[in-house]
């Protein structure tokens, strides 16, 4: 399957509470009408994240389709116009970004009702090819992530090769999603030597600086 990962910022002047309420209670009605939706998940940035300032994104939406043809049919459908029209009611579409990805599960596990999902958006190191980036991420970095204490689930979502055709440069080369039992469990993991080793390994394949990062609560709309 292919997964469309959309990262979002709320419409100017809209509160976080109103944004999350609209997204969760009203927007799904138009998304589920799209043909070929196999799974649909919303991940809302935790309200506590806003105490330190405005996060890079207010959340991500993930929609799965069987294959590329099914995704094309979805985006070309009349129902997709309804999705885009409704997005304008609560999303700043000028800053919205989309990645078409293929995912690889690194740690397979269940997340409880209070689990948090940390999402890290990665861009490759200058001079590193897409092949080199993905090889390092999957073969060297993933085993380091798997050693992080308290990690319940971990998924790498790599931007598909088609995004690079004709010299295009996607905003991100992929995203790492990590589930922990709670925000406290995430904080404890972040203080571990295993987490520090994973952070240090970024220098080998990720662009310098702290990657954009959000901590979210996941809402499964279509399982």
C-alpha cells in the first residue's frame, strides 16, 4: 500500500481547540467519501506543546490506498474537491504539505489509549543521494531506534521515488513515527543513552540541525 502523509497548520485566527474539534468531528465526513480509502488516521499535536511556543505543525493526517493507481483515482475523484473545499474551513492550505510514502515497520507493537506518537520529519544531508539516505535510515539508523527503551511501535515513512522526478525536491524525505505509553515515557526515553546514540547517528544522513518534530495523540478514523 501507499500512504499519503499530510502535515497541517491551522487557519489564521483559529484556536487550537477549535481546529482540533473541527478536524476530528466534521472533516472526516468528507474524507471517508473518497474512493479507495483503506485507512485514515489523524495525529493531533498535544495541547501541552503550545506552552513552549508555536509547534512546526498542528498535526498530520495519514491516508492509505492500495497502490498508485488507487491513489490517482482518489485524487481525481469528484469527492476530492469536497475534501479540499472543507480544508479551507480550518487549515492554512498555503503551508500544508504532502508526502506520498511507503512505510516500513521497525518495531511492531500495540499502543494504549494514553499513548503519544512522536513524529520527526527528515531531510537528507546535502550531497547525500536518495538511495544513500534511505539505505542509512533503514539499515543503520532503524536498529538504533529499535533499542530505545519504552518504544512500543516505530514506523519509517519514506517519500516515494516519484516525488523526485523532473528535479523536484519534496519538503521532507520522510518521517519517523515513534509511539510511547505516555509523554512521561517519551521523556524518559529521550534521556537514555540509546536515544542519544540515535540522535548522534543523524549526522551521517540527515541535514544539520534539529529535524522538525511534533508529539501527538493519534485518532484512528478508518481502521
